[in-house]
C-alpha cells in the first residue's frame, strides 16, 4: 500500500524516529501505526531518537594518521563510563579510520563501516548502550609529516584531548613535543595572523581602558598598549609561546632549531563548549535507577 506523508509525520511524532526510518517502518508493516512503532523499537530506532534530547558532553576524541594526513574527531556520550566501554572505543576507532578517506563530517556520516553507514552504526550503538551519543566534530590536517598525541588516553589513539601537528620537514620527536605542548598550553591560534580579529579587538579595548586609567600622557599610553598586546600575542599564539620543553625559546625558535616548519595544528578536547547540566552523583544514581 502507498504510505502517505501524513502517516510518516504521525509516526515521527510518536516515535521520534527519522523520516526515512519512519517511512521504512510503515512500509514494512503495511501502514499499521502500532506495528510500525514496534518495528522501530525492535531496531532500536525509536529508543535512540527519544534519547537524542539528552546532553552528551562526555566521550572520546580519537586521532588517526596516515602518511602526510591526519584526522581528529570527537564522539560524545552522556557519561564518562561509556568512554571506557570497549565496544564504544572500537566504534570510535573505526570512525577515525574511515574519516581519513573522507572530506568532512557529513561525508563521514554516510561512509561505510563493517557494511553499515557511520550514522546507522552510531544509532545502533545508542540502542545497545542506552545513552545518547553524537558524532560532534571532525578536523583534518596535512603536511610533509603529521604527528599525533593523546592526553589522558583511554585506549590507543583516543582519550580526553587529541592533538595533531602538521610539519614541513621530518622530525617526529620534535613534533611529538609540540603536540604535548599544545595539549597543555591550548594556544588560540598558530600565529598572530591566524587569531580571531574579534578576540584581538576585545583584548586591545580592555588593555586600552586599563592604560588610560593610569592617567599618563597619550604617547606613553600608546607604548603601553603596544607592549601589552605584544605580550598577549606571545601568550596565546603557538609560535609565540615559550616552549614547555625549553622555556628560554619560543616554539617558533625551537622549530627552526629542529629543522622544521609548523604548518598547523588541531586540538580537540572532549566536551569543550558544551553546556553541561550539573547534577550531583547521588541524584544521578537515583535518576538512573528510575529508567
């Protein structure tokens, strides 16, 4: 029988499933609404959709490197426990490996892993583990050499912070040191030229107001602002920062001594930028017991 748009809409509203899943469920059950809901439930699709409104701010960042290209991606879950789950870790690793061969996160969602798309694999894992999960971010980088580092590793190539460094030249040991530096220092950009203009303007405005409060002559105020902005750029740009391995050198100077050029970097940290709902542990356990 023909499935109407109204039927698909009704099933989506009742189950929370996606449009294509709802249409397939109705087709498989000859338009029987209740049977379609049961079909979705057996596939884990209705359950997964209902969980989609819950905040997923934990999980893992994974990195993968192949030749002169590297990728970092973040897959979120609701609790930190899931990040320690071997099945979840295996899924995240398979996503990272697949990401090496696609251009962006949308292409990754439709890429195939073990005979299923990444998006379908994630949906199935939501149903199996019972938590909301999201494929949140993916960033690729290229160079003569790409070096990776994972901080707080939960398994090989994945953890709470993942870093990639792209180099012109070949010096893996130095690249690893820079990656560790990035994990710790969290620079805002590679260089002054790459900084967000809004961030620069905001800092200049604050420093200008601070300098004017000193009551000093205008020419001295201008020099004060220049000096403080120079210090700001040194603190927030990777190339301008003091190298953690040798604080007497900037990262730029250390790279020159190592015979390489740092072309770019990626730093992903699990959950950064996600607003988490604070909930004490006792309340969390009580809530889980009611599910």
